[in-house]
C-alpha cells in the first residue's frame, strides 16, 4: 500500500485500487500512462513511466508500505486529476461505477467512527441527524479534491518549472524560504537539464550528503578507519585535519564539480566549510566532534537552534574511537553521522 500520512491510509489505498481497476477497463493502459506524465517525461523516460504507473497499480493492492518518490507522486497526482474529471462527468453515478460494495462498507464504517469520535458533532444525536452526518463523512472520502491535502506531504513538485528557472537565473530564495530541496525532483527534470549535472545533484547540500554517506560507509564498513590510528594510538587532531582534506580532494577530484573548502581546527571539533564555485548556493559546514564529549549535549543543541537561523547549512558528525563513546553517541544522536573509528579485529585473527 502507498505510505499516506493519514489514519485512513488503508481506506484510501482501497479506493485508489478501485479507481485503477475501473479505469483500466475503460481506457487502454498506454492512454492512462500518457495521461499521468507530461509529454517530455513520457517520451524521454517511457519505460520508467510505465514502471512507475504499474508500481502504483500493484502497491495499492498489497500490504507493504511503499514510500513515494517524485515520479510516483507526479503520476499519482495526475491520475487523481483524471479521477476528479471522471467524478464531475459521471456525477451521481460515480460511486456506483468506481467504488466496490466492499469498499463502500469500509467507507461507512470509517464515517460512523468519525462521527462518534469527532468532538464537532453533538452528543446524543437523533438517529436521522446522525445519519446525515455519516453521509457527509462518506461524501468526504469520495471527494477527490480533498485527496491532495490528505495524501501528499506537499505539492512542491508542481512548482518545479518556476523553481528551476529561478535557480537558473540565480534566484534561490523561494527554495530557502519554503525549505524545498529541488534535488528531490531531479528525476522528473528533462534529460537536457539533467545532463548539466553529471553527478545527479543540483544543490551543494546533496553533494555533501553523498560525500558523508560515502565516508561513513568506507569508515564503518571498510578499512579506512586504519588511517586514524598510529599503531595502538589514535592520531592527533592535526593529522585528522590532513586526512579529511585528502579525502575531500580524492572524492571530488573525480566529480565534474568545482568546490572550494577550508578546514579549521577548533576546540573539540573540526569544522569544514565547503562552497560551490560559480553558484549562489549557501556554504555547507560540517562540524566533526573529535573527543571530550562532556559538553557535547549543550553545544549540539545550542548550535542546532542558533545555526538554523543563519545562512550556512550545518551537518554534525562524531568520531568515536572506543566502545564507550560509540555506544553513547548511538543512543544520543541516532540518525546523525557517527564515524566508527574503533579498531576492528580481523577475521583471520579470531582463531
């Protein structure tokens, strides 16, 4: 099923499954796929569009939760627009044509629960009045125009043309003010525009996230951690600074992107300031905590609050050299970048 942020997600999945079933009987599949995508997207990525449409058809019928990317959101939005037209055309017959009896019973059940649990409705309603409210709630579930607010986290992808054209003109204030990540919509841009960004990222933020993911994987799952040890001692802060600088150089040397960075050794942390040449993107700052975690909570929380209001974008990471620090960081800062620099035991030495 599609991962909708509503308590009625199962019902909406069943309704959309009904809609797909009927529409595929009325129209050829190719016609529906063309309807769900702009012409340029269908012609440039025909196979991907077909897969995306069929994904939705299958996903609304299974019991697994499927998150939606930009292409799936675009497809679903346009399909619902078609259903909106169908509802206007068939009017009173829409419910009988497009909704199975089993789903209607489910709608009624949800409507009764809504009426009984909703504080907006008076207690001890007469039976006739209560039935009217139930019918109102049932009609709400069948009102396609309400689906966009209920089923989508946002509709930012509808602004893609304006967002890209503004960014191309050096204007990114709308992205910043509305906290929109244009990289989320990269796959639905025309191919000629995608080709301008060989790394697959438009913004500096996504480039840095890709670097941090790469670094975390190579350290936590590979042997890169060995660079941070000199025999049985962890290297000093100045050496860590050099290692990070070399990693940045090695990683981005292969990327068709021009970056400039500066590394600073500060109290209990290293700060990496990265800028994209010839771009209006704000600098990205990576703060990597080295050791002495006594003041970590206060520093972290203070910077999260304060840095959120300034122009630079901050990422926080932590270097853990021993079990105690690693376990403490995993509990306190789950989901952040935690680089596991603990010495690993090689499999051949276990016996």
